[in-house]
C-alpha cells in the first residue's frame, strides 16, 4: 500500500478573501413594544417595582381574556373597545388546490379604536 499525498486546499479568489461584514446589531429602538418593555415603562412611570408591575400587567391581561371568554366587551379608555363577534359559516377555497371547503361558524375578537386616539394619529 502506498501513502496518499494530502491535497493542499485550493486558493480562494481575491474577492472572497475579504472578511465578511459583521452581523448587524438589533436596533436600539424597535417599532414593537412587548410585554417586558411595557412592564419596564410602567415601573418607571409609577412607584411600583418591576415585579409588582409585571403582576399588575399579567392580572389585567387575565381579566380581559376572562371577560372576552364570557362574551363581555372590554372598554379601554383612550385606546378602544375589545369585543367578541360571531362569524357566519361560509364557503372558502383551499389555497394551492382550489378545492371548495366549508368554513364553520365561529367567534373572533374585534377591536374598535377610540375616536380620541383615531383623531390624534
């Protein structure tokens, strides 16, 4: 048996030798406020700690969800009103195959923007 000679790696063209650009950092200011950012802002603008703000925020969301599940509408002054609407059964088309399908009746959450907010945007 003979020993095989190891192949030297191929040389890269000059254009590929340049280092790749560094990945972009996440912008400091995003267009979306998540729960953590809202809790931080609530803690900063009140006398509550972040833990207390998180508890209050979570409790408020739980109360809103329970009210909507119970069929009630929830008014948020200066923001709008969340309510549950019934949707009718309808015929739809399955994407890709164009088959007609029956979509059953159901419920959806609707949001109506407050006029004060709408006029100030």
